[in-house]
C-alpha cells in the first residue's frame, strides 16, 4: 500500500502546492496583536483541512491564548498512535523591504517556495496533513492511528500549551510525539534532532527624564538612557564572549570528550558558511567550536535595541527612553526561571544612576535532550535513509521548541524531531523559503515512517 | 517715538499672533527630504512678510542647499546697521504620539504657544519682523538700518551658509549681527549668551551577515551587530563619564578659578531641575558642576540607536545591522574636523571582529566665545534691564548655533545673542512651546535696543 500512497502524493502534487499557498497566505503572526484575527483564520484553515481529509471530529479548541487545532483518526486501537505536533503561527516579517517577494504572497522560484512560514512551520505541518490524506485515501487499513495537535503560539514560546496538554493529557495520549519543525543538517542528509536549547528572555526598558531633551542644553548634565542601556547590555559579556550573569553556567555539565568528538564529526565548512553569510569572521564564546557554540552551549543575544532618533540625518536630542530585547538559548540543566531571575538581578546591579529600569520577562522554555536509541527514533532514521540514501546525523539543535520538553514531561512518551527544512532557509528572517525537494522527499519519508511504526 | 512703537505692538498683538500661527503651521523640517517643499514655503512666507512690512527688495536667494531669505531697509547710511540672523527651519517632531496637540497646529494654552518652532526659532524670528514692522510704521526716521538673513538649514548644521556669507559678504556688511535663538537662563532674567558650544557628529552603521538570522541556529556562532555596536558605544566613556576618544580634551584650556566662580553664580536649583525632569539623579563628567558640564565642557551624546526587532513582544532574531547617531558639543578650542577624525578612528579601533563598520560624519560647527564688554553687547543688556528690571546674566550656552562662529569670522563684527526662550520650552522635543510673556517683553526689549544702538 505504501507504494500507492507515495504515487498518490506524486499525482496530487500540483493541487497540494496550491493548497499550501492558501495556508501560507494567512498572515498568522502570533506576536502582534493586530494579527489576532489571522491566527484564528489559520486555525480554522487547519480544522477545515483535517475535516476534508477524514478527521470528522477535528476542532478548534480554546486555550488561555490563541486556539489549538485538534483532530484524531483511530483505525485500530492495537496499532501505534502517533501524535503529530506543529504550529500554524509565524514570525513577524520586518524588515519587510528586504523581502524579494511579499511575505504573504507565496512564490515558487528555483524549486523553492518563498513565504513567511514556508519552512517554519506551515510547510512542514502541511506535509503531515497531506501524507495523512494520502494514507486515508489509498489504504483501508492505515498503519497507525493519527492524532494531530497544531498550536498558534509556538513563536511566542507556547505560553498556554502546557496547561492545555495537562488538562487534555488523556485526549493526547499516544505512543510517540512526532514533530517536523527542524532542519536537515545539510542538503540530502537525514537529521534527527535529539536535543533542543531552551529559551529565556527579558525586555529592558530604561527611562530617563519625562520628555526628550535638547542635547545642547542638557547634554553632559542629565543621564542619557541610551548610554545607560549600552552600559548594561555591554556588561553581559566579557572580552572572550563569556556571559557574566551570575550562575549562568552553573548547572551545565562539562562536555565529555566523547560528546566533543561526536560534535567534531558534524559536517561544517567554515569558509563556506562565511561566504554564504557574507561575514569576514565567525566569533563567539572562547574555547568552543562553532558547532558547540550553536548547539550545546548557551547564548545571550540582543534581538533588538532602540531609543532616540532613527530618521535620516541628525537630530540633536537627548532621548528619554531606550529599550533592548534579550533572549538566551539554554542547555541542560539550565533552569529558565532561574536564568530570568539572574538576568533581572544583573540588569539592576549594573544600572547607572539617574535612570530607572524596568525588566519584563518573556515566556520561557526548558532545554530538552532525549536518548536516541529508542525504537521509534531508530525507525525514523530508517525511514529517512530509505529515501535519502545516506546515514542519519543525530544532532542537538541550536533553536528552541519550548513545548517539546513540556510534551515529553506531560505525556511521558518519546518526542521524535524529524525535520525537513534546511539551515539556510531564512527562518525568522526576510525571504524565508522551503526547498520543494524536501517537500517531496519528506512526504515520502513520513509515509515510510508510518508504515515502519507498525512493523 | 519708542513709546508709539511699543504701543503699536500692543495694539496689533492679536493680529500678530494669528500671523505667527500661519508661520508655525508650515512643517519646514530641514532634515527630512520629504519636507523639502515645506522649507521653500516657509522661505517664501518670510519673503512675503518682509515685503509687506516695507522691505520691498526682499528676496529668496538660492544656496547649494535650502534657500535663504534676505532683505534690507536702509534709512540713513550714517546710522548703525543691524543684521538680524535667524532660521525658518525646524526639528523633526517624532515621537509624535507624545505631543499633547498637533506639532503643526499651533495652540495657545496658559499664555504659551505650542508648536514645533514656537521658540526655536520661528517665534523669535517673528518677533524681529514685527518690531521692524512697528518701527517702520510709527517712525519716519528709524533709529537703525535693518538687514535680515533668515536661513533654512540651521537644524542640520548650516552646511551651506558659510559659503553664501563669504560670497555675499558685502551685501551682509553690518555693524553687528543680532540673533534671537537662545533662552533666558530663568523666567524674568535677562540673559546674553557670550559663548556657544560647537558641534561634531557621526553615524555608526555596523553590518553583520547579509540577512537577519535565526538566533537559535546562528546565535553564539555569528557576531551580533548589536553587541558590536554596544561595545563600540560603551567604549566612548569611562566610569567617570570622561570621554576616552584620543585628543578629545587636548585643545581645551583649563577653566580658570575666576570662570568657575562666575559659573557658580549662575542660578541653578538642582532639586528643582530633578523634579521638573522627573529624574532621581543628575550625573555627568566627574569633577565638574552641572552648569559647567552643560556649558563649558564638551559632551558626547548618543542621539539615537537602533537595530533588530522593535515590535511588541519577542522575535528571536540575530539582526544583521545596527546603527547609532552620535553628536559632540564642542568648546574652545576643539576643532570639529579633528574631533570627527578622532571619533572615526576610535570606532574603527574598537570594532570587534566579524562585523563591518561604516562611519558617516554629520555637518559640523566650531565653538564660539566673544568678549562681552563690547558696547553693542552692553546696550543689549541695558535694553533687557529696562524691560525686565533685573541684572543681565552673561552665560555660555550649551547648545550650538554653528553659523555664529562663521558669521563672526566672515563679517568680522560682534554677534549679539539675545534670546527670549526659556530652558524648559521643549525645543527639539515633543510639546515645544514659547511663553507669550517673553513674546511681549522681548519685542519691547528689541525696540529699546534698536533705539539705544543709535544713542
């Protein structure tokens, strides 16, 4: 039956791509309140899609934030049950002038589909929906039972999903959670992500006088909030890019030589990456390789900074406020709550006189690592290898899917991170895209996987 | 005749205020190219106004930038000739949401007129025009010959006026230059500014990768331009707020005890100022008083900073560029060209690896100090004292009117800085306003001054 399923996917490809475009057209940006309606629209789109392919009881379910979409299709209780998790929300699109085509007008160029959400994560969610459609259409005895949980707040840290999962743990009961929200480590290389960094962040608002001031009249006399903010932000790291926040590294076990050797095997071409990014040097925490720094070491990055005059030319103002947005990627066993607490203390301890500082925490996520010798992970590798004809790489991802650690904890089953993106697909940046070769090969891989799970 | 002139100004006050509102309605922002037409409109408004009051040959004259308005009214070559300088251009208005009324819809509240340009400098330019109108209307033998030069690029550093003044030095020939573009040191206190700080500035653009990156995938591995910018900006000053740019203080003579004593006499109420500004502390260069720091010491202020995500909430991006706008206020004998050169060197010397940095200089102005025992300055003090009934304070202003040093050099006559603003009138900030008591008393003072100049 597997062969018919795969043939069906090939036959329906054009129609499927049109449907994917419809999904990508919905500007379901979760972090901006003006897109609230669009997130609902995306949820309803997924619900309708599930119903169309045979999940007759699919429904949009409320949470304390944006709704989730849930559906299930049970064939035979004795067969394995797969819970597919993904998200319909996307990142903001600014700076929008750097996009070569409109972020919500999907465009196919050079066998890649360009749009916000193309790879993260609508494109990958859509692949699951289409494989399920194909299986249910072609096979009267599907190999597994399907459950689907698609949320709308992943890009803002899934603040409401843990509560939802706890309250609906019975509904979500499965033998494994399957997530396609990550990337192959390089073109054509099967990749299973067995660890993810966690996330913790704060916004720092520095306030000075009650109004902008003339820099000639008051400059030199009144503390400039930009100077204060810059001093605080620069105090986060030393000259070797070690983070100076107290306890930041406290709970992280030293990397074993074995782990370092394994990470040294991860394919990485420094010259190629520098060329691709257009930078003269790569730099980061001293004493660790690029691969280590971007996967198993924690980071602190300023995602945005602003204050004062941003127009063309000059405005001799002494501004009265300045803001920085800071997020940390965390590794086991850093605790997001403790890190936010320490960041906050650090900011207050480094605050210059003459300004006030507010610190607002962002939503947080725990880091996650899972053993990769579990049968459901080994079967995922086998499925990949059948299609891609290469050995699977097991990696720890630099990014964060905070809900993964939570689903693992609440449902107590393995979470399989089987992604089909590529690292250079500009997720979270202008010109996000998804390679259609992985759209095709990915759906074939998922088909193999579902059948393998029942062997 | 003086009395009739003053009576005329009182009689015509309502009409004059309506005319001032028309002038203030023109959004003649010189730093923003989209307001180019508005600056021309403002120039033409001044030209028409001059013609109306009797300067029949008044004209808009081209420069390499925005035009200047020139007019003259010569009664008697043996009488003193006053060249009144001012500017019709204004600062940008952002952040516009902090204005209580529209910046270009002048509103009178509590005997103050609120609008961008109300005090800096349209309101003060307008006072001169109305005093001239009154003199020419009431006195067949005006006490002085008038020349008027109103430019449109003061707020961007008067880049084209020095060349214009050099080429038109004969036309502009006068016995003194009179400028009302400064403030009384406090309510009701006559104030002559005998020195001004100069100006030098740069924009720092830090560039990283060719696109924004995902902070999870690349964070810790690729240099974040915000981190680089923050390091550069924080390197400008030490913990005592001394500027660390090489040669920054090299050409500044030590303050004499006599000067320090005089500055200690300047009325200054620290608690009052803190309360007014809403700040808990005032801080700045160690070893100098607030008054010294804001008038006779040089400063380096970041006027704006920006990079990465500025929206609501969180976006886990590693941005690819970050910018800071920096201006210095200079004191004798700092040389703006040398300071810009040193700032640029400092930025490059403190640039971290992995990013590129562009430095763009802004237009510059030399600092200025003039002897205040010159008769035309002493007569200005007498005019003030006649109306305000208080002794005159002689101060060095913290702000910069770069063209003042240039006019002094090119025309080789004293420049009298006789301002009628107040320090808390929010110039360059939201809710700029002008106290109408100084509109009235200022015009009376100017009237006395013109008659005193002929005694």
